[in-house]
C-alpha cells in the first residue's frame, strides 16, 4: 500500500491539536494559524485516509472511533519522528547534549574556564567534554568532526574554506626565565645575547613551538634545545627548575608566578599569537555552537576593554 501524498506529519500534528483541544478555534490558537487552515487540514487528512474521522453536528466536529484510533497511533508516530530527528542531529553533532571542545593547554589558565562557565549558564543541561592538544592535532580533529569547536592560535593554516573563526585576543611572546635568573630583573632582553643558553621547547605542531622558531630565526641563531615536551605546564616546571629558558605567551603569567619571570624581548623580536575559536561552517547554526560563539564575543569585548 502506497502512502498518499496528502498524508503528512504536519496534518497529523494539526489533527492531534484538534483532538487535544476539541475545538477549531483553540487548536488554531495553539498552532498560531487560522480556523480555516485547521478545518482544511482535517478534511484533507480524511481524503488521504479515504475514510471519515468526524461526524458533523451543526458546526461541531464529533470524533468517530476511527479518529481515536488515529490519535493513539499518530501520537506515537510523532514522538518517534521527533526522537529520530534528535538522534540524527546528535549523530551529526547538532544540538547534542554533549559538546566536544578542544583547546590549547595554555588556555586552561583563564580562557577555557571562563568560557565553559558562561556556556553552562546558557545551556545548563550541556555535558562539555574538553580535549587538550596542539594546534595541528586539534584542527585535524575538528576537520574530522571529532570536535565541535576548538580554541587555538589562528594562523594561515586555519584559513580553510570549510571553517569559520572568531578572534578572542592577541598575546605577546616573552622570554621565560627562573625567578632567580640574572635576567629576571631586566626590563627587556636582546634574544641574541642568549645564543649560548639552553632552551626548553614544546613539540612540533604546537603554535608556541612554531612561533618560537620564528623568533629564533629573527635573532639569527638555532637554539640549543635541552628537551621538547608535550604540554606547557611541564615546560613551565622545567624552566622554574632551571633546566633551560623558553619563549612563551603572556597568558601563562599566572602559572608559577613566584617561580618564573616573563621578560619582554626587544621590539625587533616581538611576535603576537592570535587566539580564537574555530568551528565548521556546516555547524554554524547549531544551538550549542551559537551559545559558545555568544560567550566568545562577550569574552572578546571584555578582553578588549581590559586592554584599552
């Protein structure tokens, strides 16, 4: 048996509204439509089913047994369709109860907690999963739809036609030294003076590793690297213990603040990281993502005001 083209979910919704209210006017008010539209939908539904659902008593429609049978089945059908839509959207990452956020380790000091708190206020039912990693790894996961949004350093590699991004703030790079270092009292440092010093770096794929290499090139030397690590907190621990120096963004100043110093470099070596949120254009209308973007705009505005 083929389903008649006139038998639609919309007409079933109108029919169910009429059965709930028992009145054309009340059903029309509930659906924000006209009495005529409700009556027309019910009449069209009877034509599609090829059987009557109501009998007329004056201007009133009185449900027949067939209407009560259809009501019971249609309620289940509409619930199943809505659940199917929900599960389908969740599988595609749209308005799911889980939100998968990726971020750089360094952004967990202030930025990530603030954005997550704001997002939870907007969508309290949301279960937020946080993944930490490098710029390269997080962007790869975003493109493969393993993450819904990422907070990373914006660079030329992020200029992807499938992605949108929003700048949050810009961050200067500094020389990180132990608190008892001879450089800790300096107002600024000529990086070229440290060509014989030992450095700790993050691994390849991290934005700070890439930016450090650019600064070293500007200073005209290849750094002596004692070790590479895979998170910024281990790197900070190594610097504070005197294992070596590092080039790090200013946002980590609050970490180990009594054990390390961030010294500005001379103007010719200065470099800024642009930190922002990146997400797929295909998901830009997802309510969860819209809530995050709204929080990011508030953060951007507050950060800009704080720097002004």
